[in-house]
C-alpha cells in the first residue's frame, strides 16, 4: 500500500527525520517493557493509555480500570517518544515492540461526532461547533456556549460535520483535529514498522493476543468495551442525511485508511 500510494501517504517526506515532534506526538513509550504505543483518538485509546500508565508503574500491576479516564489524557502523564533526543528515538523505534489499534474510518468519525458535538463539551463547541453552525448550519449567530446550544437544541448536525470535513478551507491553516484526522497521519505506518496492528472490531481478542506477546497475559485484564459504543451496523442510519456525492468525497478523503488497515469499501453507502 505504501509503495503504490506514495503521493498520498508520504506527503513529500522521505524518512522519519522529516517529521516534526508535533507530527510524532501520539507515540508514547514504556521503557520498563520496551513498548511504544501510537494512540488514535476514538480507538480504545483511553483504555490503552490506562494500560500504559499501569506498565510504567512497578509491580504488582494495578487494575487499569482503577486509573481515571480523565487522568490519562492529561499532558505529561505518559512518556512521549519525542521527549528523547532523535538518536534515542530511532533506537527505541528499532528495538521496542510497537503497536497501534485502528477502526473502521467512517465508524470512527461517527464516534467522534457523538462524543464531541452531541455531548456537553465547551472546548469543542467553542473551537469547532460554533464555526460549523455558522458555515453550514444556517446559524449566523449561534449560541455562545455549549450549554446554551444544548438547551436551545441548536447543535451541528452530522451532515454539517461532514460538510466541514469536505470543505477545502478546513485544512488550509491547520491539520484536522486528531479525533477526525486520518489514522495514517497520526501514526505514520509507512515510516514506522509496527509489530502489532489491532482492530477495534476485535478489540478484546486482539488485546489478549498483544498482552500475550508482551508476556503480560497473567498480569491484568484489558478493560471491557462499554455497551454504548458506535457500531458498524449503524452506518447507514447515520449517513441517511448525507448525499451520495458527499459520501464518495468523504471516502476519497479517508481512502488510504480503508486500504492500509484492511477495511473494505462501504459499497452500500457509496451506491446510495
């Protein structure tokens, strides 16, 4: 995939040296066990970060679920690969076990929308929601706060969110926010040779296999998935309001993720 799609996947880069620290900030390290995890928002990253926190502490290992979900997303809780000099980074990338977990790209987008725009979230409403309402929701003067928006039932629709993603102006100044940035742009699998790639769709099974590889299968259990998770079966319902032409454009935008990580083309969705 990498060799046949160099223009899209390499983005003008030739080696890891060409990446800024900002572009590598999703890689976190556990020196105790020689592990590097590249986290992707909306792909079980809270639970995997819990595991990384546990691994960075001494034995006996505590239950990952005893670690607060809010705590693991705070800065400096986990050791970033970029906190080391470049030569050390390269050595760790060469010798450590490197893993990531991926998810159906469209299901991940729905999950991001539900989490950031259907719930009370002042940060995302202020920096993204209001702008989306102004540009695509026919609301020239949207509510000032997320609380007011929820109270008055004025929130960006899922289609408004898709319009925002498809607008060429969206990425003119800054890259996509990580919750909806393409997975390959967060973890750079054409430049980093990952040892293990798990899927959200078989999360518990893959997590057990990875812990076994790390010889940690008896140390603790990977946290169970929660029931309210966005399912692939709900795709058609969510995309009902999105015109077929826009669905096709969205597929083009995330095509590299579909192909790189083994997800089939959502033909039902693209054929209308």
